[in-house]
C-alpha cells in the first residue's frame, strides 16, 4: 500500500489548552527549585545546542573493513544523557544526569533523536541482534518462555562472522540461557556472560560457557576484557565486532522485605538502595544543585559510574591510530528508562525534563496502554570514520535498523538471514545527508506485549493461560482466532496491543487516538492530540490499514510465536557442568487449558493436567531424565507420567514415577532413555495422573527401586478403584497401612471407621472432619479418586509446580551441581528454587 498520507490528511498545527498540566509541572519544578528549561505542558524543554562540524575522522579508504563497537545500555532512557538536561547553576554542566563521556561522543559524532526501542529488555535485544521486529523472531516478552530468539534467526554475531569478522559479546544476554541459545552458540567467538544478572561486584561469570569467578566491579571487568580483545585484533589485524550490553543502569530486583513497588515508593531508604551507586559517584551527585531525590541520586550515581567505564572504551579507540581511523561506535538502549518506584511529579520531572509521558512499559490508564513516548522513544549515538561531528537527525529509526546499517558498512549484505525489518541508515552518516523517500515515508509499528495484563489482555492470556493452538504438524497454527488482528465482529484482538509511528504522527490501536509530535515535543497530552474535526479518523484509518498489513506479515513469519526447542547433548563429548541439557518449564508449548498457568514455572493444579515441551537430541546417547518440582502436598505425593513422543518415527515412550514431596523442593527421577541424534523435533510431555498418600522414603541408593514398587502398588489400587464403587482402599485399611491406627483409637474414631467402606467423603458427611483435621491425618487418609475433594476442602493449594526438566547423557563425566551452585553462594535447594530464572542449569548424575 502507499504509506504516504494523502493531502486531505495533512493537518495544520493546533493547540489545545493544557494550562492545568503546565501549572502542575511548574509547581513541581518550583518545589524542587529546578529552574527554567524543563518541559511545561506540550512545550518541550529548553536544551543546549551545539554546532555541526566536519568529521573528526576521515572517511574509510576503499577496501578497508571497519570495526564495530555496539553498546546497548540497560534501561537507559532519552533523558539519561547529560546533554538532554537543562544547564545547572554554572550554565555549563547538566542540572541532572552527569555523562561527560557520552556527551563528548555525541558532540563528536551523530545523534539520532527520533529513535525507537522496545517495551522491555528481551524484546529490545532481539530486535537489535536480528535486524527484525522482535515478534517475528519468536521473541515476545521477558519471560513465559518467549524471551528466546528462534534458532533459525541469524544474529548480529552470525552475520558478522559470515562476513569474516571476529565477534565478541560482553554483558547481558536476555534471549535465553538454554543450551544452544547462549551467545557462544549464536555467532560470538568469545563471550563473557555474568551469571548473577544484577550483581555488580565479584560476579560469577561464564566465559564461553565455563564458570569463572571474577573479583571487582562487573562493568570495569568487562571493559578491561573488551580492551584486551581489541588489542589482540590490532595485533592480528583482524576486523572485529563487539557487542557490549552492560547491566547498568538496571535497578536491582525488588527487595524481598517489600511486597511490591508501592511499598518501596513510600520508603525513601528503600528507594535509595534500588540502584548500585559506588563512591565517589554518589557523593558527587548529592552535591548537585538543586539536590536530587533519593531515587534520582541513586540512578545518576550508577549512570555516572557507567559513563566512566564507557569513557575508558571511547578513549582507547580514540587513542589507537589503527582503531581510530576504522572503528564505528554505536550506543543506544533496549527500552525506555525505568521510574517504577517514583510517583512524585517533581522527582519524575527532574529525571525526565523532556516531559514525555510514561516510562519503561508503564501502563497509563488514560491511554489504556503502555508504549507511550517515555517508554519507546530513545536515542542513538554514532561515532566513526566520515561521521559529521555534532550532527543531529530526526529521521524515524528503530533498533532493527542497526544490523542492516552495520552490514552495509562492512560489506556483509550478502550473508544468509531472514528478511530484515530494518533499513540501513548508512546514507545518513555523512555530512549534509538527507533521508531517502523510503526513510521519510516509513511507517513503523510496535507490539506492546508486556507488564500489566490490561496493557495487552490477549497477549497476556496467550502467554500465561492459553498458549497458541498447535496445528497437525505441532507448530503454531496460523492464522487462528487467538492471534487475529480483530475478531469476526471487528472487535480488537491483537490490534489492542499495537502502536504506530509515521512522520510526526503517533497512533494507538486500542483507542485509535492520534498525536502530532513535532517541533521537539514528544509529549502525548491533549494539546498534541488530533481531534476528530482535524482529521483524526482519516489518519487512524490509514494507520489501521497499515497495521493490519504489518500484523499479517508477522503471522506469516516462520518463527513468530515459536518457543525454544531444547537441545539435548549439544557439545558431544565436551559436554560439561556448564552445558546441561536443561528444559525450562516456561518453554511449554501446549498445556491443559483452564486449570494451568505459566510463569517462570508451570503450575499443575488438577489431576490430568499436562504440558509438552519441544526437544531435539543432538547427540545419540542414553539420557537420565529428572523433573524438578515443588508441591504443597502435606502427607501426599504427586504421580506424574512422562511421555517422550518422537513424531518423525511415530514412537511414544512412557515413563511413570511416583516422587515423595512434602513442603520441599526435590527432583523426580524417570530413569534412562536412549535417544538417537535427530534433526526432527520430539516432544516431552508431563502429565499429573494422581495424588496419593505419602509412604516412607527408601535410602537413596534404593530410591529408584522403591519408587517403582510404589508405582506398581498405586496402579493396583487404581485397578481396585475401578472394580468397585468405593473410591479406593477403605480409610481404615489406609490408616492401618500408614501406622496411624493407635492414634485413631486414642481419638475414639475406630468404631466409626470400622463401618464398611467408610471413605473420606463419608468422614466429611459424618461430622468427623474437624477431628480428623486436628489429628493431622486427613491428608494421609485420602485414597485414590479424592483429589478433587481435597481441593474443594482447601487442603491442596496446587498439585505441584513442574519446574524444570533436563537431561544429560549417561556417559558424560559426573557433574557435581554444588560446584556451580556453591560458587554462586547458593544453597543446595537453589537448583529447584531458581528454576526458570536462567541463573542455574546444573545437575548431578544419579
């Protein structure tokens, strides 16, 4: 379709009174004595400007291969740059964020001010690494098993390797840590990946998969290793590409002593501890005038520390005669800045002088959506050969444009990859450049699939409760009603979750509201909203048509809405403790709808609940299979059935195992299975088939044999249950079997229980339920067929949470899980406790 707006849709600027908003902002500024320069209403902030000068570095010579340093900061927003703040009392330095090294990079290179990122971390990284809209890649969210990049996608590392580059990764990797999905498997020759995601001191890292305990500040360590890598490339004269993803400036996880964000917002001490803030940076920030609030002081101290680390990298490149003449540095973020813990208008304005609405994926009730400019609009800085110093472009760009640009500059366009969504902006990296018609007339869309359920109800339900319907080929069925743009009656389905940009216009699919963002004002207030009388409906209709076309193209992608395929035995004989064949619970592709829920774990709540995961044996071997799960079943055990379904060979192998679990986390061993290496995916399906009384646990070496006998007895009981109308063994026989007869006699219940076939339901009817509960025997006398009653009585909150499934070849050298767990400072229970967190992936042979 023609994406250019027709003449009838071109609008005149208009103004709607925003006196109330401006007054509130002025009051907030006055309260903190912020001074002039901050946004008021729809009036953008008054910021410092700088002249455009010739390139500091001459253009590349013909035939030269440039190097690339790509930096993607965590949770850094448009306003987290000193140049984007008003000047302080001295008229020179920033009144807020202090980033002198970033400021220098921007003034020495180009700044792109109309640059868009993603709603959350994983999506922003997937988009940059693949050059594609993130929902096309299998990535959909930070979790629920949708944070991975499909193995069929070529990453930035893959593309550059194919073009003859040596590649390196340092820092965060939020696109699955399952075997085969880590950076050393996805196109990076070397990788340093911190294992404790937000620990900024003495982090246990993984170097190409091997655990290495480091000492010192994480970002400084990674910068030093990065400089060592670049020095080696100088010596061997090998072109390189570095992808550096610092964990700065992401906040630390919510402290356990606080229930939620609200509890922290009202506690100044808590807000002060959210960010890593080493000295002397915190002291310097606290001396600023006007003084920052506790939250802003913390994040600015963290930012100032990161700026020093980045300065070390910038200076190294600039001081090297070889690197200075042929190295590009590109710096951006993954999503908007985070202000989750701040509600005070004055403190928000101090952090965000741009006045943009919202922040990292914040749900704004007035919009009925997230994806406001404070969440999506960000910044890109580019420094390198031939790039004009101090150049600024407002051409509409996004994260997907970075890879195509690097590929063009490196001569890597002929490499194999899925079709890129992004477009190269290499043409803009030269003096006096202007955008092409395609860049000018571009329409871009973002799927908002994160955060509060009301932001995007269909996506939240899809990920946590339903999962997409699978077709006969066991792949996601497309199209299907769950993934429709609108339903048959025209009601929003996925349209609910899409926002769009074109030129100066911003559109929300949920409401069809349109805003005009011009003259530096990216503020979605009524004063920038297009009213009906100014053509809103016609503009919204154009957006709507283009958005549906875009969504249809997303559904047509081979990898959209796919989840990871868990690779078993990847690494062959070299398989070690660093590379377990772990299957994350959240990677579930099918479940029993109605009673189950998916998060980092999968909750089984009823008998017959089941879930299936995709697996692919890469190495022919005999695998030990273990299921890690936690159940709240005092006195009871969950009986699971495990099926391995090999679709290519039409084979099904079934294993059943009864595992004793009370209020502790443990693993269920399903024995061994021989699997041949295959290029065809299989499925591992886990079904809850029963809840039965707990029996004594045999010694560890006899555990497997004891479990088998228990399963046999349970099967016998099940057959007996089928033969008569009673629900299994009589309560009296069960009590006797459990050695509780004397306790029952003391309670005077024996005569009652001697009634023929008295079962749990009869105990309830006879009025003896309270006595049985007090005796602590109720859950022990539940016989087969009564789990529904137990649930009704509130005695079984959940049948168990299947947490993690993994397998390892029998002939692999034994792994001691405590090696990795202990090195991380975690207890033995951590293997299960951190299930789904992507922190651990260790197991020990049985």
